[in-house]
């Protein structure tokens, strides 16, 4: 099940309940800032998530999901690819 534009599992997000966040697919503006470049890009291209894009995985996505603390992208690229296959 697709939970986000960038491959994040909203169901596992600790901020979901605290911030009453409906997820990027349901909200107009993210609670953490004025905009989300990944959300905007997907919506401008008419894509449900990045895995559906012909540029996937692009530099912007890699930069967005990279966590400097863990030096990792987690497993979002693989998850997005799976979501694209499932649809």
C-alpha cells in the first residue's frame, strides 16, 4: 500500500499522531515547513509517488531521503520500486 510520495512509511512515523498529520497524499502543506520538494514534484508530474516517475530514482529524491546521521537512504528506493510494480 502506497503511504507517501517519497517512500516513507507514514504508518510508522512518530509524528503522525502528535502533529495530526494525514500524510503527504492528504495534506496541502507539510507541518515541518512551507513546502516539500518531493510532494510538489510528484503532484506537478501527476504521480502518486516517485516510483512512478520516468526519472526514478532522481538526484533530488536521493538528496531528500539521505540521512546524514546514519549515512543511509533506509529502504525507500526499494519500497518505491515495489509500489510501482504493485500498481
